[in-house]
C-alpha cells in the first residue's frame, strides 16, 4: 500500500491540524470554557462560588492556583470535571517546580 492508496479526508485533516495548533489547556482556560458553556459571567460565577470577583479574576489570569476544595466547587457550579481540573492544576504546579540535580546523591 502506498500513500496514493490512502483516501484523503479533508475534514479529518483539518481536525488533526486544529489539534496541533491548539494551545495547551490551562486551569484558567478550562474555567473560562465552563463559564461560556453555562452562559454566566465572572460576577455570577464568583457569587455562586462564594468568592469575590477579584479573587476569581486572579485565578482566571493564572496568578493564583486552584485548591482541591475550589476544584470541587468549580465542578459543582460549572460543567467541569473537578478531578480533571485538579489534575490539570497539579500538572501545571509540577511543571513549575525547580529541578534539583540529584546526580551526586548517594543512594
């Protein structure tokens, strides 16, 4: 079978190209997407979460991490998987940890 034998599907190719160009998801982008799907603004989201708008804006600008308890609250208020949000926050936190050279540690 050669490359010429493989059928060309433009829709599939566009989908693959879109996935490659898409920015990686962040906690803030997932929360924003949940707010968009629910059709509520920042003020209403903050009210439902029991927090003020300034704190929510700080989270949405990725200036403050989201605790496990807040992930659960976001999952209750927005159409977001709380576990997935917590895992994404963990991955972001892990990526920002300083790397330590352990090559000279005696085991």
